[in-house]
C-alpha cells in the first residue's frame, strides 16, 4: 500500500541511505484481468509521493508478469526494471531475454 511504501521510504531516509537504495516490487496479482491490473498499478503509481516513487523498482515475477509485461510499464512510468533470470525461466518471455 501507499502507507507501507511511505513507511519504508521514511526508514531509508532516516538511515540516510542514498537514492539508489530502492525497494524492488512485483506488480502483484492479475485479479482475472491482467490489462486492468496493469492500468490499476499505473493509476496507483501516479498517486505515490515523489520520494516514494523515486525509490521504486519493478521486477518480473514467476507467475503473472513476464519481462514483456513489466518492461512497457517501466518505460511508460520511467521506473527501473530488475530482470530476475530465475523468474524469466519460470515464466519465459515470448522473445529470448
């Protein structure tokens, strides 16, 4: 949630960690409609305070979101992507990574 991410951002700030200290998130579940879930994520990302959004990094996962799903979101929102090779082997992209 936004409150949880804000709390963790405050903790990183209180520890005086540099801006490249980030939290890596999976996009979450698909709730029966992946496209709607991606739109919901993008909508909620826009609601994040700037200092929280600046520390957020997205990662592909092993069940729902491949690199091909996550990369366009990262490009649209200017969020770094962490490529998890293990997850890509579990949920491979259509094109080799």
